[in-house]
């Protein structure tokens, strides 16, 4: 019998080596050796969803009507809740009929928006270092060419628009509060970014997934608070970080009507939206915001993250490593003064797992990302271990 030859597509072959696969093998080997691994590598909150979310799941999942197909654009009730949330949180007015779409997690939408508007060979401006979906899922897997925008420490991890040559690109992705650096943006920067996008005829995709994970009085803005943004921008958001619903896969995108329409066209061909019961739960979660102030459960969670942040920064400094406390996200972006994969392996030898910066882009080299998604006691123990090798 002739064996069928199977081969990956050219676009899949273009994907970079998955550094995490190598790290997973090392972690498994360390566990076999009896080493307890403290995992500070993944941005998956260990804190539970708020009670209102868990109670809503218990109610909605047993309703048989909630197990039918949803609309590809999302349930009308969910889209209305998103519009209400944006008005309360950012004072941004949205039409839920054509300026809002529900997503199976924001990652799905970030990957699919390029399929709706870019053609093979188009250039896509992506930040570096960054969440890999912009360069890979959104660009490479759509046969587009990711053009990396350096996010450098000397520029507070923001792009220098004057240094970016006119490349006749089709789209641009940006993300603030930023994963992995923890950098933040104000309205003046967002206005500059919108002007750059308009001047260069770019579709502007803004990932705002961490807008609610902020500290010390900082409140992250929406790109849509810039009036001109409605001409060229779409903003992506998620319930994952705000409500600790990472595994429930529910998010949304809002903004320019044509961009929402294009994303909807793609989704009608490949999915039927998030499960209805999940959308109904997310609707209740969003409605916990009565105004721009964060609800009590989130304020409590942020205090926990801040305590962990303080413990980590103090512990790293005691270990001789210099780092700063960011105003947002639950990450610390730490300079390690050597190849990030080498430093990461050193930490794995003592049972501490982090993310090497090189896994997040060329300009992430020399840094590691540490997540605050483990209890304070584990973070303090990780710091004690790090102090022994540094």
C-alpha cells in the first residue's frame, strides 16, 4: 500500500520555531527529577471568576435554549451590553447593530481581521516584542508579511513613528497596556498613533485586553476616545483578564462599521459565535460596571496583584536584578543581561518557569517576562531561589 505523503502548507512552514515546546520538555524533565516548578510564565489568572459570573453560569448553562447556535456577530443582548459598557467605562458611544461584534476570545478576532482586509503579500506593521498572534496568526497565516516595529526601552516601549519608513503597509497592530512590557499609553500618544495610521492609509487594530488591569490611579483609555479613530480603527477586548474567564473564550471588537462588517463576513464562514450561555454570562459580567469606576471584585483582585507585584519587585531587587513596577498588566518585564533563553534555562534548573523575551520577538532579546499569576508566597519563594544563582 502506497504511503500518502503529508506536508505542511508553505504558510505553516513560515511560522517561527515554537520556543515553548522546548521549554515544556525541560519542565517535564525537571518534574521527573522531583523539582517543584513555580510557573510564572503564563498570563492565565489563578484568581477565580467573580461570584456573579459563577452564579450566572449555573443558571444559564441549564437552560436548553442557550445551547443552540448563536449569531456570528454575537447575541443582540451581548452586543448591547458591550455598547453600554463602552459608554460607562470610556464615554464612547457605539451602535450595537453595526459597530460591535462578539468573539470567541479576542485572539480569534485579531487573527481573523487580516483575513477580511489583507491580500497575500500585504505588509502588516506589528509591534516587537509582542503577543505572537499579530505576526503569526494575523500575518504569516494570512500569507502577509509582518513588518516589525521596535518597542525599545529608551522610548518607554512605544513605537517611534518618525523612524518608521513609509512601507505602504495595509494594517497596523498596537497593544496598550502592553503585553509583555507593561508599558502604558495616554490619549496624546493614541492621537499620534491614529494620525500616523490615517496619514499612511492604515487599518488600525488596537488590542486593549489589559485595560482593566491597572494600578496607582492609572486608567487605560480606548483608542475610540480619539474621534478620528472611528474612520480607521477597530479595538479588541476580552473578558479573560477583567473577569478571569480565560478558558471561557469570550471577547469582542468594536469600531469602524466597515471593519466590523468585514470581520463578520469572515466569521459567518468559519464559526457561529461564542456559546449563547457564555455570552449571557459575559453580559452580566459587563453590567457590573455602573460607571467608569471598577467594580468591587476587580478592585479586590487588583490589590492582590499589586501585593504580588511589590513582592516580586522587592525580591528581584534583593537578588541584584533591577526592575520597575509597571502601571498596568500582571507582568514584570525584566532585563536579564544575557540571551533570554539561557537565563530562562538557568531559572528552570532551580524550578522557576518564566517566558524568554526572544519568544515574543527580536527586540525581546535580553529580557524575560514574569507573570503575577501565582500566590504571593510562591512568588517570594521564586525570588529566594533566583537570589541563589544571581
